[in-house]
C-alpha cells in the first residue's frame, strides 16, 4: 500500500499553484496568458476542495469541483470569444493598449 | 337656480376663451370681428340677468321676514373646525347687487360690441369680461367669507387683465400691475380680518356669524370676544375695502386703471367691482354697528376721500381721469354713509352711482370713439350737434351726479348728507365735508360737460380725419393702440372723416342708462323709501334720523341743492356754454387759476401723492430688493450653492487618479481587498 501523502503537503502545493496563477494575472500583459492564469487559480481551488473532501470525508467538496469545472469551461469559451473579438477590433491582445474606459 | 346666475358668464367665458385660445390666437388673427364673441358674451350675461330677475321676483313674493333663497352645491373645504360649503344665498341686499351687476353688465357688454369693433382680439376681451362677471357674481352671491374672497380675488385678477388689456403699451401694462399690487395690500388686511373672524367665532358663514354675534352683540362674551376684537376685525376688513374700493390711502390705482378700454372702466371701475367694499361693509353691518371706533374710521376715511378726490378732479384734463377721480369721490360718499350707520343710503348710492357713472363712462367712451381716440377735454368742445344722442344721455348723467332734483343722484346723495348730519354717529364736520364735495362735484362735472359738448370746437375737424387716415395707413398690427385703434379698418359708418355719432349698439345702452339715471332715485324717496323696507331684513332701520325732526331735513336738502346749483353756475361762468364767449371765459378761468400758483401746481400734480408713495414706499422697497439681491442672494446664497458644486467637482477630479483603466491594477486592488477581508475574518474577529 503506497504511503498516504500528508494533507498539508497537498494544501501547500495548491496555495503555490494559486499564488502562481495570481501572479500571472497581475503581472502578465498578454490577455491569453491572463486567462490561462485564471484557469490555474481555478484548478488550484479545485484541488483544495478535493483534498478537504478526502480529509474530512465529506462529498460536498467533490460536488463543488464538478460545478466549478463546468462553469470554468463555459467561462473559458466566453473569455476566448471576447479575446478574439477584441483582437479583431483592436489588433492587439495587450492589456496596456486596451484602456478605453479610462478617458 | 342661484348657481345659474354665475354659471352663465362662466360658460360664456369658457366658450369665448376656448375659441380664442384654440383657433384665433395661434393664427394671429388680424380681423377677428367683435360681433360673434360679443353676442355670445352679451347673451350669457343677459341670461344671468333674467335668472336674477326671477330670483328677485321670488324673493318679493315671500314674507318680508324670511326672504332668503339658499343653494348649497357641495362641500368645498372641511378641515378640523372649518366647514365651507360652496353655497349661494340670495337675500334682499345682494339681490339688488346682482340685478345691478347683471343689468348694467348686459348694457356694457352690448356697448362693447360697438366699441371694440376694431380691436384685434375682441374674443379675448369678451372672455375676460365674462370672467369678471362670474367672479363678481360669486362675490355678491357667496354665502360665506371664503366664497366672497374667491370672487374678491377673481375680480382683482380680471381688473388686472383688463387694465393691461393693451399690454404692448408699457404704460398700460404698468397701470395693471399697479392696480394688482395695491389691491394685494388691501387683500392682506382682508385675509387677516377673515382669520380673526374664524378664530373668534369659529364660523365664516354670514348667517351663522350673525347668529353668533347675537342681537346687539349680546352673545359676544360667549365666544370670548370683546369690543376690541370686533373693532380689529372691522378695521382689517376695511383695509381690504380701501384697496378694492379705492379709498385713501390705497386709491392711487383707480385713476391709473383708466388705461383699460372704456367699457371696462364703466363696468369694473365705476359700477361694480369698486363697490364690493361697500357690499361687504353692509353685509357685515351687524359687526360694524357694534364698534363705534370702526364706524368712525370708515366715515372719516370716506368723507376725506370724497373731498380729496374731488379737489383733484377739479383740474384734470383727461375726460376719463375726471370721471375716475369722481368715482373715488363718490365711493367716499358711500363709505361715509356706511360709517354713520346708514348702510341703506350707501347701498342706494351704489345703485344710482352704477347707473349714472356707467352712463358717464360709456358717454365718455362714445366721445372718445367719435373723436378718434382724443381724450383731452381741452381739445373738444361743441360736440352737442355732432353727437346728439351722446349729448342728451350724458346730460342726464351729468344732472344726476350733480344732485339736481329729481335725478337719481339727488336722492341718494341727499340721503347720505342728511344721515351724516343727523345720525348718532354723524357730525357737522362730516356733513360739511360732504356738502363741500357736492359743490365741487357739480363744478367739475359741469366743467367737463361744458368743455366737451358746449362752446365752440377747439379741434380741427379736417385734421382729425386726416390724422385718422394716417393711422389707417400706417397702423401696425400690434402698434400704438389707443382706445379701439387696433389696426383700424373702418366700416361704412366710419367712412367719412371727422367726428361722428357712435353706432346703435353703443347708443342704446346709453339711452337705457339715461332713463335709469333719471328715474332711478325714486326707489329711495325720503320717508317713503321702498329701498329701506326692502333691505330691512338685512339692514335694520335705525331710528336716530327721526329725532331731529322734519324741518331740519328740508333745510339741509335746500342747502345741498343750492350747493349743487352754485357749483353748476360757477362752472358755467368760467366754461361758458355759448360759442361766442367761450374763448374769453376760458382765459378768465386760466386767470383765476394763476392767482394761486402753489395750489394750482399741487392740484395739477394730484397733491403729489404718487410722487410721495414713490419716494416713501416704492423706492425704498426697490432699494431693499436690490440690496437683498446683490448682497444676500448673489454674495451669500449663490456662493454657498456654487461652493457645493465646486467641492464635488474637486473631489471627483482628485479621486479619479485611481481609475487607471488598467485591468491589472483593478485586479490587484481586488486581490488586496480580498486578502484584507479574509485577514480580518480570520484574525480580526478573534
């Protein structure tokens, strides 16, 4: 029987992925990469849910994951659609150049 | 049935008003024609007259003790103690007023069809005129103070609208404004009086009020009222009368009100509206009779106004101004009568005055119409042969106002003079002022009459005509319009230039009013007065007059007739009736006037009253308003309000720096916010 990984290790791993995603959202200028970072953050949260579900023997966490995966799929579709529309009108996917609401 | 009386003019007003506002005004009608709106308006008021006549006959058929017809339409106001019904009540007093208003009103409407024939907007004129009749009838028929007040304000509004009817002339617009403002001062007193009545007696209905006061005021104490309260009520209400009925010190608007069309002067500023003050005082006679102080004030103001206005009328040159000051003077007589407790005599004079003063004004209008908008009597003369009907009817009015027996004015004026001498509240001083006024009245009316109709013409008839033709050619649509001169387009009767007699619609009312001025006085013959009996349920007959005995009455009557005759004779000496002497006698009159230059100047400037008011009230108030505007409104309030705006704008400008437009910055803010919240939830609460 393989050794069970400690819960805190997994949680630390999730936090690391979440922080990487957050950093990606805040730092990167390419909107595609930002979207990918958002996905990273979402999946970090999914993993957290699953971990707690296993640790606490409660199926609520795993149920939430399915919801999040479904919503995230829809969100990516909408997000990518927006990115394409943005690129068609502005010829750019750089967030520094899309600040139309400022003035 | 009573509601029909004011309803007819209201319907006429709505028809004419809607027709004018919807169809004529938008198209800027140049030639509207006075016939259709005039006939509608005349029929409306004539229908009221018929209903009023039925009401009068019905009252007459009742027993003298309960001659009252009442109609409650609906409950108008209910608030706490205050219940006001929209109710009308016809009794002997206001049945007379109603008859005079609708009767004389009908004649003046008829006259206006001819007079306003060349006006640009006769629809508007007749609509206002009907509205006035409606308001005036509400005033006299209302069963309680608020309805009277409704009419009181309504007639004020119509007076304003009609004085400033030719509002493109700034002077006329100003005259309208002056009338409105001066009347507002009076209305303020009236309102306060009304409040005080309600506060004291908890009712505003006239009959309820009479019951509350009790016979001779024996129930006053039950309401916690004393004589002081009653005096205050009476004096406050009398301030309203000063405004509406043009008494010193608020008379100044009436002479200026002559800017309106002449039928308006006849209807509103001579026959009806200005007598509403006398109506109110005699309606509330049970209150006034309780307070000797109030009565004394009323009598003194009346007598002094009568005298004062007569002195000004002595030297006026404008035919309408003479009549205007004469009206102020006659109104003073009426208040003198009310003030000595002879309300019946006051009402009597209201009626006869309505006849002869409406006649005189309409006659003056006919002269102005015939002379092509000339109003200066110095430029008239010799109109006797040119305008025979106007001459004859005007003569009847002239004799009536001078107080020559047996014309109407003699009886009423003599009654007032006798009462002011013999009544317990009267005195020799009041009688003396009244008698002196009578002499002056005879003088200035004879002067007016002689200068207008007798002697030889002091105008160039050809010039009048040619000048008139010029007006026809150059008349702008909304140009300088005097009298009926709005864009003259003359019909057949006006085709020939020069002075002409007025059309039939104008002459007929003159003839009817002349007959009324001749025989109208017989309803109040001394000692067999039908009027006194008729009014007895409303105005109790007081016995003081009989005490002095008959012979004194005859002596005083002789004195007043002699005074009138002297006035007429003196005027004829200076303003001679015969063409040969007229030039010389005019010079003599001028010589007499030049002997007292100071007095002369004072009279010419109407005792400088307008100038004094200008300096004492108008200028300081204007200065105060200017000061408030510049120092308070602009300097303080505006700064405060604009300051709010500036602070908001500055705050916005400062904070908008945060809005970079960069998604990442927003995301960072979001992350920080979430972290802060989570941190607070985990660590802060614990």
